[in-house]
């Protein structure tokens, strides 16, 4: 009896994300809370600038496209609004500022790529605490967290990361430093000095 392995074309496509990482104080607080409640999000706490997407581009090509799209992007502030609950998920909602809305729209020009229903008008920036919560557990978890105040209610995003999820593992492929207000735009074709070459 022969064993047939899937070809590369049959393998599931990885999911890519453009994310902002919360500051250390908020990250560690969320992770400790997840441990205490025995819940998880998807990977480490992060704010998706656009919903995870698939693309036929190779990693190095995608990094180049992202670099072009994000060139000249200024650093921005994120305001944490408070806890929200939807079926199966509990998260810290973040304010959709004009800067974040413009950045979200800008990242949708990363193509070719798939679109998710939470892109565009449905985009809701957030930091996930618990994903895949069973219906019976939702009110119990909500009672535990609804009065908790995070240690950080606003933070500055000075870099974005391109991540790849494949078979349950999330890898950071590349970091894109953002411009501070008043800084000169990055010259076309240059690589930020603090960024490492992305694996392909």
C-alpha cells in the first residue's frame, strides 16, 4: 500500500498578519490574566492592523510589498477603551482613531491577498484575552474580568511586524519601524537599520 503525501500546492496556505505589539506592562498583564483564567488568544497578545490574510507571494516578496505600503507610515497612539464580549471571544477593545483607520485601509492594498469579513467597515481593533470560549463559560469569565482595569490605557506604536501562522505556530518575519513625527521619510529602496533581513 503506497503512502501519498500532499504536494506543496496541496499544503494549506499560511496566514499572515500585520500586527502591533502592546507594551511590556500590558503584554505581561494580559498573559498573567490568561494563565490565571486558563484561557488563550491566538499567539501572544497583539493588535491586528488588518485581519489575517493569505497570499501567493513568497515571504521575501511579501516583505518587499509591505515595506512599500508602509513606507513613510508615522508612529501612532492606541487608546484602550475597555472590555468587550462577542460569542466565543473576550477582548480589550481599542479606539479606531483616524490614524488607525487610515493605516488599516492602507494595509488592505497589500496584494495579491485574501480579504476577511472583519476588514474594511467591520474592522475593530482589539487585544484578545480569550478565544474559543464555550457558551457556558462566557458569563463566568465575564464576571471575572469586567471590573479589571489594565495597567496601560494608551500606548504608542513605533513599529509593526509581519507575522506568519503555519500549522499552529506564529513566526515574526519582519519588523517595520515607523517614523516619529518630524522624522525624514525613509529613502526609497533603503532598509531600516534596526530591521533584520527577513527569512524567505
